[in-house]
C-alpha cells in the first residue's frame, strides 16, 4: 500500500499540466468527460461561476464510484481550463466567465494536452 496516496497527498503534489487522471477534454464542445460516457461536464453551460464549479466538485465527492484520482483529476482539469482562482474568485471576489471565454480557453488548453482530444 506504499504507492496509494491520500487525497491530501495528491492535492499537495505540484500540479502537472494536463495530468487529469481519467478526465478528457472534448475541445469542440468544451466538455470534460470520463471515457465510456460515465460522466461529462459542459463547461460553457455549467461552470461560469465559482459556485457552479464548486457544485460540480462536490457532486462528484458524493458519488460512490469516484476515487481520489478521479476527483483530483477533475480539480486539475478545471484549474487548467478555467483558471478559477484568477477568473472566478480572485482575492475572494466572485466573478463569472462567459461561455465564449470558456470555449476559447478550452481550445488553448487542447493545444498542449498530452493526448489528442476526441470529439464527443
């Protein structure tokens, strides 16, 4: 069990750009999804505020099938695509992103992903 890490250990690791665990990005639709259509998040429709992003995180926490790798992967994917600390809640001040901004950011991220994005 030496290679099994706790959620706090995983979150404490330095961020690895594009290391999203099982999460993939559909660049065309700006959707984060799990393979085999287990779960998907339409970022431009449902992640325009910090509250909405937090809601997605805690929705997954409540799922019995979500492990730490899946949860940390989602947090890293949301950070890479949305930059929420800078765009949604900088200095504790709530703000929002427009759907077109999210689509543009997703297209930029897709350029450096370590895999070829798939169309959903």
